C-alpha cells in the first residue's frame, strides 16, 4: 500500500528520508543547506514492514519533499535580511552582493539623532548672523531625521529599491535657527550573482533626487547619481560553516547637490556658511566612496552585530574654485585635502521569525569632524540610528507530499472495538457532538459522537477502559467497559469511576463471546443527566437621560410559561431573577416619578441574560388625562403619510398612555378609535383608520398593556369633529381616540382630572 503524508513546511526545517527507512525532520538554515536521501531499507516488525522511498524508487534523486523544503529553508533564510538606509539588502551603509528570494518585499523605517556643538571653533569660527563683523567660536547643533525604504526582489538577480528621507537641523549660530530638508529620494536597482557558495559580486545604480531649498519639490539641477560595485564573502557557505559575512562597496557619486544653493549664493555674493552646508547636506564636488562592512551571526542568527567603515574621497569634477578667504573660514581642497570618514557599530535583532527586525547603530566621525574644507559637507561627531523593518513573502508555501510504502502483514485477532451510544437519561434520542475522552488511556485521542449519538473506537487490546463523557447542556458522565480475548477466562470487573466527573456513571463489563462473534463490537450505553433548562435575567434600571440609578424601582417579569416574578432593584439599580423559562419574556418596571416601562427580551437557557432598562421621567405637564368615559390626549399620535406606521416622535406620548393604563387597572376595556378626514375614498379611509387603530393597540400591547383590554375600531371619515372645509379642520379630524367602554367606579375622594 502506498501512503501520502501532507507535511506543512516550516522555517528552517527540512524533511529527509534516513537510511533506516523512517521519516525524519531536521536540517539547517545555512546558505548551503542541502537535503540528503539514502537508499531505502526494509525492516520487518510485528504485523508488517514499512519502507520509506525518495521519489518512489530506490536510488532516485532527492524526493520532492526534500526539494520543496530545501527551497523554503532558503527562502526563510533570505527573509531575514534587511536593507540599508537608501535601500538594497545590506548593513546600515554597506550593501551586500546578495538579494532576497523572488517575490519578497522589504519595508523599513529608521530614525537618526545627533546633538553636538562642532561646527564653530576657535580655529574655524562662524560668522555671527546677529552681529555683522563678529564671529562665534561655539555652537549647539541638534539633528533629527528619518528614512523610509522599500525594496523588492523581482528576479533572481535583480533587486530594485527606493527610499525617501527628511531631516532637520537646529543650530544656535545660524539664522534662521532651523534648517529642514524634506523629501530627498533615491531610486535604485542592484544586480548580483554568486561566484560560488562563498563569494558574490554585483553592482548598483542609484538616482538621487534632491529637494530644493526653501520650497517643497525637487530641484532638477541638484539631481545626482551613484554607481556602485559590490563584493561579498559569506562564510556561512563554507564546508564548515563560519557565521561571518564581509562586504566591500566602491561607489562613484556624481554629486550635484551644490546646484540647489547656486541662486542663493549668487544673490548673496558669498558662498553659504558651513552650518548651512551641513544642514542642507551640500557637497560641491563628486566623491569616491569606499565602504567595508563585517557582520556576525549569533544566537541562531537572531542577533547580528556589525561594524562598518566608510570614507568619501573628494573629486573635483566640477572644477570648483574655492575662495581662500571665504566667510566661513573653511580651508580649500586644493591646499588641504580632507576625506570625511566614519566608523559604524551596531546590531540587528530578529526577535521572532517572520522577517521582522530591529536595528540600533552608532556612527562615529573620524575625519572631517573638526577640519573643514569648503567643498565637502562636515562630518558629525556621532549619529544614533534606531529603526525597524519587516520582510514578507508573496509566494504561497506549498504542502510537502512524502510517499511511504507500507507492506502489511496478516491481520491480528487480538483487538475488539467498543461501540457506544450517548443519550439523555430516560430518552432514546442520541446526544450529538458529545466529547468522549479516555480517562485511563490519556495517550489515545478523544472521540466525538455523531448526529445520532453513537461513537466507535479503534480495535483495542484486552483490559478495562473508562470514558469521560461531556456534552453541552448535560452533567459530565462516565461509561466503562472491559475487553477480553478468547480463552482468557471471564471478564475482569470494570475499573472504578474516577472522581471529578460527577453526574451519572453508566458502566458495562462485557466478556468476549466464543465462536464467530469473537471480533464483534462491544456495545455500551452512556446516559447523561440534562442540566436544568432555565435562564437568569439580570436587569439594570437607569435613568434614560442621565444614566443614573433609579432608586426604589419595582420590576415584574412574565416568562414564556406565564410565570410571574417580581422584585426590587438594589442600591446599584440591579435586579436578578433566577429560574426563568427560556424564550420570550416581558419585563415591566415602575418607579415613582417615572413612566412605566415594558421591555421584551429573549431568555437564553443556562446563562445570565443582561437587560438595560432605561426609564423616562414623567413630564411635569402630563399630555394624558382620564375622564369618566375617555382617556384624553393633548397631542395627536403621528403617522407616516397615508400609512399606519407610527412616527418615532410619538413614542413619548404612547409611553404616557401605556403608563396611565398600567396604573389604572380599574379600566377594563378601551376602544381605540381611528379617524380620518374626507381626503380620498370612504373605503380607503375606513381601511386606513382601522390599520392605524390596530398599530396603536399593537404598540401598547408590546409595552405592558394587556391585549384583552384593547379593541381597535376604524371609523374612517364618518365621525368628523369639525367640518372638513379647511386644512386645519382636516388635521383635527385625523385622530386617534381612547374611549372607555368598561371600568370600575373611581375610588371615593379621587381628584377630578383636569381637562385640556
């Protein structure tokens, strides 16, 4: 028999078939990680022989599973790569002649910060912008900036990237104090290829788009370019892996940034100051940059310390003529050659798998910090970098298929199955989706009953078996059975029920019968006790406008079984009703100074059903009064045009009407009359008035007024109050009236109602 196993690939994991014919999982995430396979072997054991094959045949090349896992181990390794400040996989400033896997993207954001006074000194004083003819020998410069980069691997050898940056410098010796550069951007592409498993070469080209000074937008004259040669030695690819990587970059920079201040200098008649040159990142000449970087891989490549050294050698392609006596007192390249350089120390951290990384690094200025030339931007004494990046793979990870050939031996006669039936005690219907666990065999996987309440175990060896049964809505229970084989004597008694389950415990000990029924299923019956099917209502009585607790409120509940419960709120405005029948329930709340409130809720069994009961205060001037034969309303109930839909603005009036009826139980019957004007046909008006009367009855019925107290009757246009000759008269005739048709006598001494 040939079996296929689906194995999910995981980072840095490699499946391989070992020489013993078993399936192994292991491997490495090194650059030269490889999958190995060996010839299959056969080993007979017990009931059969298992043979593992690579690609289904002895002597074949690496199995498909090995090839896939090897590819994904390499993709996962490349996912843990980061980009430089301008983009392209590398350290902070130095790119590697390597890339990611095709379809991988990287995004990163890095901040930089520096604070030091280094641009004005006694040897290199700065012009005082606030007092002409004087100089400053000290300053205080604060720098902050950020870089956003995005790179992608579109081909195995091609990695395009882009970045944008913004930074600001505040210097006490400058006017204005603040200099900002927003939106300097780089568009680049890197090509790379391996020479072998250790050495890699490549090249990159970048277009540097420079933002103009004093404005937002690019300055075309300042557009610059970089051309870079790359070399990398990755010692992880050696036969004996060494966790080190070295990279060398040589870059020629066509630097035209000096063009962005050309108009300013022409207007001034003097070059910009050293502080401005630093703050705006201005170089007047090209430069040849050399960057060397080394990286260490530690803690399973999760921590990667690195060090870089970079130097920029000025090249006066522009034939810039420095003024020996310039306003900034800088020296000139022709007489005092200075090549700015810096040392970088830092580390990248990969706190978890998935391409996320954190960077912390520090630049330390070596040359160009205290000795300045007019052609080159000064080098800061230090610069702190903090950043985070994320890489993600757009390629879907496939499922690895491993084929295993299983040669089975003759069937055994040692096992029997247990067939169980889970049902409610006293009922024959099965309980679906009950969980059946093995109490005395925790090494076996739990089962679940089907829709009919049955479950069936695998073939079991002789011995006792205890099952814990759990199902929603039932107390936990237990079933036991004992499996015995032919010729082993009478069945052993079932094991005692373990503590902690509770509920009912149905047990059955079955001896294996002789003859042809030796391998028949053992039948066991598992009866569970149902939990009470009742719910709890937890009411929270509050003022609808202020959300304050309503004190001394009384609450009545009528559940679906017509059982009535009543109670009062506590000091927190809460009330609780237990043992409420599941289903629709009506809640009525009454409190002094408030309109009676009735709410409907659906009670769920075996849980707290929280209900917010928001009460409206009784209006100071009532809109409803009771006379001997009618309930008078000062306003009219509003309906949608030519419709029986009650408009929301009438809810308050209807609440007052419901409150009056609830608090006057002596009124037994009310005829809710609907009336219209004479607009339209009599038949239409009759039907509309009946629909509106019924809508009012329905609203009151759902808000606490017993439906047997209300009768709806539509009269259409037959009973006008006034002639339908004006719009005002027709509005008076469109009305709902509440006529009392049956009531007890009013209590003696009751005050007469005030008529509107």
